[in-house]
């Protein structure tokens, strides 16, 4: 019984520790990239659903419906509401159809000039600005680290939304 050993040698323990450290150092960045990619996909899908919901509500309610971010920063969240007084601002008493809060840290959502603050659907299902001009534009969704694929939501003047995916890069 004196020759039976039931432990690890120092060398075996160091080799095991080295292998575990190597696996963690490779796995953590990949996991972070996966999380960022998932956050972008979720935000893109949620925003896409909000636009479709607003378009449908504008047709069924026969009033303009806005998807509005209030502060020109889509990353801080947005609200879908029926704009009953046609002023392109949410006022007390106007029905809120949906609301989405701030997006995860590092997620950037920017709209070009026509869609920087809101997207407004008319009772015909088309997009028009509050002044009557047609509204079409692109929202870009990306992560601040630039490692996840860039997503875009393109809104046509007919009110249809299509999404595209581009290679990873800076915002």
C-alpha cells in the first residue's frame, strides 16, 4: 500500500491550470462577441416590430402613429403612440401603444436626418413627416467595439421596413 499515490504532482497541477487559463482567455472574447451580436439582433428585431406595429395601427385607427425617440437618440428607447393632434410630439392623453426602454450599454442606434427623431405613419400606411414631406431613411445599429455585424433598418416612403446586415465595423 505504500506505493499507491492519490494526488497530483505540482507539474500536473500547473499543466492543468495552464490549460484552463488558455481556454478561458480564448472563450471570454468569443462569448462577449456573441453577446454583442445577440443584443444587436434583438434591438433590430424589436425596432422592426415597432415600425410594423405603428404602420398597422395607423391604418386601423385612421390617425397618424409615431415611433418616437423624443431626444434624437434611438439607443435611449422609443415610444409608439397615436398622434391625435398631429404635432409629432407625445402629449398627455395620447394613447401609447408600445414603449421600449434604453438599450444595453455600448449599443448605438442612429438615424439619418429624416428619421433622426421619429418615424410617422399616416392612415394610408405611408411615412410622412409632420410637415407633409415624404419620409424615408435608414437607422444604423452597431456596437461601440465594432466587432459585431452592423445592422441597418431601411424605411421606404411607402412605409415598408427592410433590414440588412453588413460586415463588422465602426459605427
